[in-house]
């Protein structure tokens, strides 16, 4: 009887994943929009060039369109782009596509401006530097924007740095996706997690047990006045609360130094340069009840300031707009159309203000949110 009930429960959850616990739905969303990659000896991997695929997840349906190098641009590339944007998957428009991604919106917001998008899923500052040297530098852009998604980029940097130390083995995609298993200690909790990985029902029981025992300040939902709700990763919040320190990883050499070199190269090439800090949904909506979620971005921001890197901090802009409407998808970690529009507006204002500046030697001028404190949130939060 118990076996039959367990099999029935497993079948129901597989047929109706929306019945799964919130954290299980978030786990499923991580792979729902996955697409193909090709190996790249410099970057680890790039999305499959010339992809033209319809991507469906529980949160969205959109057309993925990539150029002949695997980046989200229309071809041909501009010969001398006004702006080159480097970043990770936040820059590639999951859920909104080529027309809705913030780089396309920036080009529309600043008339006559051409924008090249070098977004690389799973990217980090070291990969941004390599993309600049390989793809961007020969084009002599007027402005270079290095976007940082601190919630992912620190761990992305850890993985890429270790990949290089391991001799850059082939199939970086699998290397990155299995990093937590192959490079963590085999404590009993990790062994148990691996054993549960194939069963929806056992994972549901596991997550429910975790929910009952976790810190109550760590929320897993944020609810808006109109009744909409988005889901927050408990694991991501706990990881962010640990700060930017990682075993065997040096933030200065593995994260900040590539950005310093990128700044120096861009300026030597005559381009303006700025680092744009983009928040995660957990930082935007979880900080009100769990302020520790901002420990990582504060550590990174302090390191960027110590290196005298120009920073455009969008955390304040997201904090101010967070209550109005969801800036992230319910389960997926990326920006909605509203989130992309917000980023585009902030970048466009910075570009316009910086272009109007008569000084080419000074650091980029301040823009709305440039020196703001990271978001602390302003929503009603559910358990």
C-alpha cells in the first residue's frame, strides 16, 4: 500500500509540478530553459551559434535568436559599435527575447546608438575580459559596460578559475553544472541530496522538512498588492549571506583584477568604461526580512571601490521600483520585461550623461542609483 501511494504521489508531482514545494519548482526552473552549448577553449563554452529556437518554461515562451558566434545580436554586427555590453545570462534576455532584452532597449532609448551584446550564460569577469580582447577590442567601441550579477558571478568566477586550474578539460558545460557535486566535500547531506535527485516525491519531502527547520527570516515568496507572487530561493539567500569568500578562491585576483585590466584596456583604446551592478531577485525581495542577503554585494562593492573602478549601482533603482510590479519571473531567476526596461533606462541615462561630459579623463559621472545602498526591499513577504 505504501509503495502504491508513493508511486501515485510521484506520478502526480511529475504531471503537475506546480503542486511541488516552492524550492522544488525553482530547481525545475533552472533546467527548463536550458539550451545547447559548444566548447570554447577561451571561454569554456558558448551557446550554439545561429540558434533559432522556441523556449518554453512554466514562466514564459519566447524565441531564442543568436548570431553566428552564439551571442544575442542581429547580424551583421555594427562595424564600430557605440556601446559594447559584457555580461552573463541576464544580458541575453531569457523570457523576453532579442527585442525585449535591455541592450536592444538601450539602443532604442538613445537614438542613433548601436549596441553590441556579449552576454555569456555562466560568465564571470575573467570571461568578460577574454570576450573583450577577442571580440570587442577590434571593433573600437566608444563605451564598454561590464555588467555584474553578483549573486551568480562570484560562483561563476570560482568555477571558471578552477576549470583553468584543472587544465581546461573539454565539456565545460557539464563541468559547470556538476561543479557542486565534483568539488564539494561528500558530507552525508550531500550524499543524501544526490540520492534524492531523481525523485520528485522524495525531494518534496526533503524541501518540506527544510522549510520547517530554516531561519524564519529567510522568505521563499514575495507577494504584490495585486496578488501576484514570485518565488525566492532559500539556498541562494543563504549563500549570499555568507559573503564573497569561497574556499581556495581569491576575490582580488579572480574577480576584481580582470575588471581592472578590462578598464585599463578599454580606456587605452579610447573607450569609456563602467561596471554596472545588477541585483538578483533574492537581494531585491528578500533583504527586507533577511538583510544578510546583501553581504556578498557589499563585499564586492567594497573591493570594486578599493580598486577605483567606476560603478553604476542599480540596486537602488530596483529597490525603488520593486513594489510596483514583478521585476523578475515567478520561478525563473531572470528579468521580466519590466526588469529589462528598468535596466535599459538606467544604462541609457548613464550613456547620455557620460556622452555629454566634456571631460574624457575623469571617472564616469554619477547617475541615478550610482552610489545607492543595496536594496533592502519594500514588499509584503510570504512564508
